[in-house]
């Protein structure tokens, strides 16, 4: 609550200071903002407190916004806020302010205003100096299906250009297809109680000769999943070589991952049961190699 709200409720500023003092039941979070308990505030309470401190029109961006959109990423110590460019308030401890003339239309989650995924991602990436870390940040909204590479590029072009050279280079070289496919596949596995697989492996016979690839592989039972198959005929015959060894193979397209994830999950569960009841094929898996001998 703000001091003004407390005064309207009959609590004087002097009494509030005493209640927020050492050993008191309340805690001061920001100037004029009080938590009505003396326990460590949760992240949600800190977000509410920041919005109360800086008033309407403020939008939460960065890692907190990505988490609100369902992305699994750690939140930094500081809360990132977008404020109107005419706002002249000073940032408090634990809060980073970015004044902007391009306040995005907020997405409300649990009553809090968050920046859209593309804006939140780029606001976070612009402040990151490490190219490897920038690459990982830019893949997050693609992996979770929240936006595509073109939306990121558009947002980057429309935003401030200062300090974006590394972000622009990483984004230009990013291949979104495999990232999106892997994210869709991971969400399919959330629908079925299977142990986690190994990803992107080459399957070889006992002599080390390459048989084919598995996008996901359960080594204990010899179950392979190829989820980037082309629809219809064609696409090579590696699946025939895999099946000939006794591997239980599930094949689907990225479109099926997106449109009928439940059916794909059911097929995986059935195949896992079949593979667990049959002898494991005499093959081994190694890190993915595009062509030639995998030994």
C-alpha cells in the first residue's frame, strides 16, 4: 500500500514509520510503498510494489515479462520497467528504468502489465554483452512459440539502434526452424509421462556405420523419434534402415507437432510401450553427424 492509502485508512505517517521500524510488523519496499508484513517479499509482491511506486502507464519488460508469457528463464535481481519518456522519476534499488517513446501495448497477466514477447526479449538482449548469452536469449521466444524471427527483426528495427550491433548480427544468423521444432517437441513430451530422451543423435550399427538420425532417442529401449519429417513421400530412406534393425520409430511433421500434439503424444506413449517389450536393437547413438561414417 502507498502512504496515501494508509492515511486514508486512518494510519498516520508517524505510525507507519514505527510499524516499518526495526522489529516492526511491516516493511518499506520503496519510498512511499509499504509491504504489510515483515517477511521477505515474493517476486510478485516486488512487481506490484514497483508498479505502485511508478504509477500507471508503466510496463514490465525483460525476464519477468518472458516468465509471465510462460518462458522458463531465471529472473535477474533487478526488475526492468518501461516508463514514458516524459517521466522523470529516479530508479529505486532493485529497479531498472528505461524511458521510451514507444511504450508497447501491455499484455495483462494476473492483473500486471507486461511487454509483448518480442519487445521483452530485445529489451533483455540489448543489455547483455556476451554474444553466446544473447543467442540463448533470442532463441527463447522462438523455442516457446511466442513469436518468430521476423517479429524480432521488426521490433529491433523500430527500436533504438544504439548498442544493437551484436544483437543484430546474432539475430541475422539465427536459424529459427530447428529451434521452433525442438520447442514444440518438448511441449509434446509434457503431455505424456515418459523419461527424458537424448536429442539430435546419429544412430550407428555395431561397426559404427551410420544408419540414420533421431531427433529424440531413448537409449535404454531403442526408441527413436523423428519429428522434422517432410509430409508425403520422399525425404530419404534412413527410417527404413533404422526400422530394419528393430528400432521402434515414431515419425511426424512439425505441422503435426503444432496442430495435433495430443495425437503425437499418444503415439509416443504407445511406441514406448512396444519398445519396452521387445529386445533392444544392437545399435549405438553418437552426437549428430550430417553425412558419412559416424564412428
